[in-house]
C-alpha cells in the first residue's frame, strides 16, 4: 500500500492542450501522455471545450466539484451530478459544455487490451473496509471529510494505491472514491 499525496503531484496540459491534469498514478510508470495500461488523474476544466482523444481506451469520469459537469458525448448532452460516474470510450467525441466555474474531475482510463476498470463513490461512517486482490490495482481517493488510513490523515484528493491482496481500513467520516483496475 502506498500513500500518494496530492501535494506531490505535478500538473501537465492535456494531450490536446484544452485543460490541465494532475496525475495520481499511471502504469507503466514512465508512460504519461503516451501509451499506458491504465491511468488515474484529476483534471481541471476551466471552460467549454473538447476532451483529448484516447482511441482504444475506456474512460470513467467522476465530477468532484459542486454542480457536477455537463458533457456532450457524441452529440448527446449528459448532465453528470457530483460524485456520479460516466463511462465512455476514448474515441468518442466528448466536450465540456456550459462551464461557468472551474471543475475538478476524477478520471480512470484503461487500455482495452490491458483490462477493465471501475469507479464508485463510497460514504465512510466510522470504518469502511476496502478489499483488494493480488494483481488488481485498488485506489482510494479522499473526496471530503476527516479520513485516515493506517493512522495517516488523508487530505482532500490524497490517494492510497495497492496491488496486493489486502484489506485497507478507512476510518473517520467523509466520502472516498474507489477505483479498481483489473487485468484481462
């Protein structure tokens, strides 16, 4: 299990230059903005505009900001509430619409040839156990509240990453996102 603090992340422009992203984790490790098996990041959207294309990649997105996010996905307007998840293929024509204030969005991307991914929000009330399997990557991202893992306080957007068959105990009160990446 590794703690990945938000304060240790660098910010980079999107592949198409239309926004910024803060990478939480990527595999293989040296693959930022190139070919990857999977990638976990938080994007900042400041204005309406197109998302970068990622052919062959499945994407999951969770709005983190109040008000959620409006997207156009292949011409269909979708309203995604805060902490809900939308899944779409990386080759889809996706753009942010109606952006009136900066929005943060948690993203999980997985190369279809590598495997599959899931993303969900979970409320923590005192204790929540997150089980992981060997070979599967499990990430826990603090969304709000007062949360701890192994006695370490999690600040907003801090993450815990594990690829072991272990159970991670999250204590406190708040919300976490749980992302899982499963090899095929």
